[in-house]
């Protein structure tokens, strides 16, 4: 032990530790074997009196390194915190030894002795860490100008940071530009709301801390965290310096072309939720202007199904409830069917769900869609199995709306199933395969300082933080 190291060992014999361990042996390990100047045993080390004694010993013995042999290091972290220049190691005698091994057994005692040896060796070889001091650029780059990107940029600007916001389209807003109304976000959460998109964009573009680049993509990001050099397609000769990057590039609808068993592509009256939204957003006419007498919403269209999209996208149910009210308002006498596997409306959306349930002529039924076909009278026939009644049922509807899920914008190509992946014998929906396919070709951030063009991805291709 070097002259600079003055180690104090403080052991607790409470919480039943004295009934399982021989503390005389532990003291010998500290004093005789490791030659520490101070080793004390207390029956209740975390008490105010004993903590005060530890602090007094630190001063009187000029200790700079402390080993606490007691309970889990996850417990009482505030109690066993001392001066910032004091290195502390917590040796867990309670959960790791006494409470999980045979009491007063030779092997149990050896385990405790070894834990104490390791704790003393650890502090002997540790130094007080010095922070790496370097000028960190505080400008934040936000990639993606949708609602999440704009909200992030505005929050960062309000916190005092300079922000660069880039958007690949010629207008901010992302998917919100194609949305007629959004799900309720204000009490009592009963009515869809008109998005205040223009107000938000105006607030972004008038903020002197936010610089906006539209019709803009990233050529390359080099450098390192805290000091990134960013080259943009519309500023090819100039590098922007930023300290951190927020990726808010969003998601895109799952390819409904794969859902031919639900009638998509076979009938012009089978629409996705995104297409149905556009009809109301742009004032298009449904059924060529004929009265709409019935609309059926199919939940989890391809979602939560290993053949197509195995996960729940979490927003589809609320979207269908919102769109059902569109139909109720525009065609008040029409019948509306919502056919679901499960309705998932967490938190305040449960109020919205109950409000829609109370509407006249909106019928909910649980069931599996067997198929959707055209009838002789230009109706769409929906065959449903495993309904709430336990029987097969058939519904006729003028329009079918498929609540398809979403996939990340980082995903390149299409999700594939195991049947498309015979070579590997696995599924590209597995986390690693989806991650590889997403990262290799995404080229959104175009990172040049690490392996792969973009961030590592989690399961199903969604990007992880870095």
C-alpha cells in the first residue's frame, strides 16, 4: 500500500450478519493481512451516531479511502456518502453473503473474507476521478421537423440552447400536415382536436435560437460526441459544429399491399387509416359522392401477427376511434363497426374510448378477420371468427378502413418473415437481423466516425440512443 493510501474499514454486524459471519476473522483480514490503519465493527453502522463516528475517524486518521462492509450498495446511498475526495467502496455482506448462504459455514466465511479483500484492493488501486475537461459545443442538431422534432427544438431553445433543425421536406410538420384532427389531449378528452400546426411552425421559425433548414438532408457527420461536424446537402462546402444530435425521423405506415386477404388492392373502398384521413383532410368524396351508410374499422390490420407486423404500434386504436367520430359527424345515420383484437387506449385515452362507446350506431366487436370480399350489390362482406358471441358472424359495409401499424423510417426495404428467409432459417423480424438491415442502408445521419451509417437499432429496426 502506497503512502498516499490511508484506508479505513468499517463493518456492520447488524441485520443478522453477526449470526452468520465471524467478524473477528474479518477484522484480521483488514488489520493483519492488509495492514489498514483503521478497522471498526458496529452493530448498526447506518445509525446517525455510528456514521458520525466514521466521519470523525476520517478526519482524525486522515483517511482518504473507505471500505463499508454492510448491506447492498443500492441501499442507503445517501447515508454512506462522504466528502467528494473520499473514495468509498461498499462490500455487500448482507444480500450477497449472509442472507443467501448457509450461516456460520466455512465457505460462507471464506466468501465474506474474499469480498473484503477485493474491496480493500479496489480502493487501494483507485484514485479520485478527474473530469475530462474539453470545450463541449452546446448547439443541438435536431434531425426531423415533425411534431417531435419541433417540440424538441422548442424545448431546447427555451432551455437556452442554440438549435439547428433540419427537415427533408420543404415544410415543417411531418405527418401532421396530412392529419385532419388529432386525438384529444385536453380534459375531458372527449373530442378530436384541430392541430395548431401553423402556430407551432410560426413559433419555431420566429425563435432566434432555432435555425431551420428545409429540403435538407445530411451528407456526413464526423467528429465525436460533443464536437460533431455536420455537412448538409444544401451547405456542401460548410461544416456545422454541434455538440449533440436528436433524431426524430419518425415512422411510416406498414405496407398494406401485403394485406390482400383484407381486400386491400382488390377494392377501391378498402382504405388504410392514413388514406381515410386524407379524404377528410382534403375534402375528397367517398363512394363517388354516394351516401355512406356503413363503415367498418379493422383494428390490428396485419399487426400483432408474425406473418406481417408482430408488434402493436400503440396509436392505431385511438386513430380509429377519432375517425369513427369523423364518420358520425359527416354521415350521422351511418352504421359504424370497430372490429378489434384488443382496444389499447392507455392513460387519458380511456376517457375517449368510453365517449366513443356511448355513441349511437357505433358497434364494437372482438374477432378475427377471416376475409373481406366484394358482394353482388357492391358492398364489402367481412367474415369474422371468434367473435364475442363465440360464433362466426358476417358484416356488410360500404367502406373498410384498415388500421395498419407503423415501421421506423430507418428501416430499408420491407419487413420479411421467416418464410422469406430460408437461407438463415430465422426471421428478419428478429432484433439483430432487423437491426442489421436498418443500419446498413438507412443513411439518415450518415455517421462516418463509427461502424454503420446510422445509430444501432433495437428490435424491429427502431433506432437506439447512443
